[in-house]
C-alpha cells in the first residue's frame, strides 16, 4: 500500500485538500444558512453528496481496476477524494449556468433550484464514477476521461440554457416542474456520459480511441437536449399558466427520460473489465483463460 508514483501522490494531496475544503464550505452553508421560509433544501443538499459518495465507493469496490483499486484502501481513498473534489467544484460552477446552490436553493428555499442542484451533482458523480470503471495503466486514463465527461455535462447544460430560459423559470418563477425536468435530464446525461467512458482503456488506440468511443456512445444526449427544448416550449410557465402541473410538466417527462436512459444503458450492456492480471493480454490469451 501507499506505493504511489509522484504524480499520483500530488493528485492525492491536491484532491484531498479540495475535497476537505469543499465539504467544509458546503456543510457550513447547509448548517448556517437562514432560510426565509421552511423547506427541505437543507435536508436534500445535506444527504445527496453523502449518498453520491457511497455510490462512488460501491463502483470503486466492484467495477474499478481489479488489481490496483478494488480491495485497496490507498487507491480507493485517492479516487474517493477525487470524486468529492469533482462534485463540489462542479457544484460551485453551476452558478455559471444560472443556478446558485447557496443563494437560490438554501437562502431562498427554492425547491426548483434544490432539485436541479441535486440532479446536477448526481450527473457529475455518475460521469466520474463511470470513468472509474475498468483497467488502465495510469490514473490519467481515468482522470482525463472523467474530466471530459464532466466538462461535456456542463457544456450540455450550458447549451440547454442557451436554447431555453430554464434558469429564469427556476430562479425567478420557482417552477418546480422545470426543476424536476432539468434535474432529471442532468442526472440521465451524466449516467450516459459515465457509461460512454466506462471499460478498459485501449492502450493501442490511446486517448483518441477513448474519445471516439465516447462520442459513439454518448450521442443520445443530443436527442435529450432537443427533446428538452421542445418540452420546455410547451411546459414552461406562461402568463396564462404561471404554475405548470408538477406531474404533467415535470414528473411525466422526467419518468420518460429515466426509462429511455435505462433502456439505452441496458442495450449497451455491462462494460467489459478484464479480470485481475488479464488486462493487456492478447485476445487469444484472454479467451483461453
């Protein structure tokens, strides 16, 4: 244990510092923020990060590199610190897309903002966790795909915001239906991006092959964006309908997106992860084993 290379040690220290600072700032805000009215924002935003870290831990101990990560405390700790850092840095960046966790969700007790923040954090963690699935020669064959997947999620959200007025519907009009739709969209997109990055790293194809495979598997998110734009056009708050139905305009399209996402992930199947000590061997040797 603890036989890190220099770059792995640097990443562990840097990720650990960012994770500790992120956790401290997040839960200080959750505990100390005074809401204008009673809400479940503190409960939701207090539980979601912990639940997502448990999901990451399960992935690391079941589907990550079977030699260097599964069953090893040192590398599990390193990637857990990376996941926490990823999640809280991304949550801080959500403000760039128009939704601020502290201002909109906590201080203003906005349930729509709470929902979309929780969905965004879920999407980021699913993208990161999926990128940890499989074998690879270095930590960078995990971290580079994880960074690309998280960046793709934020870019997708920014594209959706550029094509719609979802941030205004959430922060100004406090439309819960929009929060449910967009939050679910972010979680589903993160799941697809994570699955697209999952599996053993192909050393022969390199990062170019990884990005090619990612593009081929992640394309449904483009269809999700188009569907979200169309649905928002008909389901957004209007003068004649200032409070759209949470069921018809929120839960129904969200459930449809979850069902389609699960069907697509099922169709892709379980990502291939070579057994311990089999990664990198020629296909003939793997079949013989």
